[in-house]
């Protein structure tokens, strides 16, 4: 049962990382269809911090996935 819940948490974790990455790219490139302008040309330091945090979150998600895989095997 714990393994199933861990796998569910892995799925939710990667889903949250994907959503954060999508919004980060929206801030980086903008979206002309909904008239959202780029914000990274104004807030350089903030966008760099967001990029680093998304990268670290993805690395942590991969480490958690490896931990779950080791536990289940």
C-alpha cells in the first residue's frame, strides 16, 4: 500500500513540476494569444531564481523516483 501511495506522489510531483515549468516558460516567452507580455526582460534575477528552483525540483523528483524504485525492488 505504501508503494502505491509513493507512486501516486511521484506522479503528482512530476505534474506539479510540469505546471511550474509551463508557467515559467510563459513568463519567459510571453503569450501573444492572450496578450501576456514577457516579464523576464524586466525581472531578470527573479526569472533566474525560478529557473534554478525548477531545475532543483526536477532533480529532487528524480531522486525521489529512484528512492521509490529502490524500495519497491
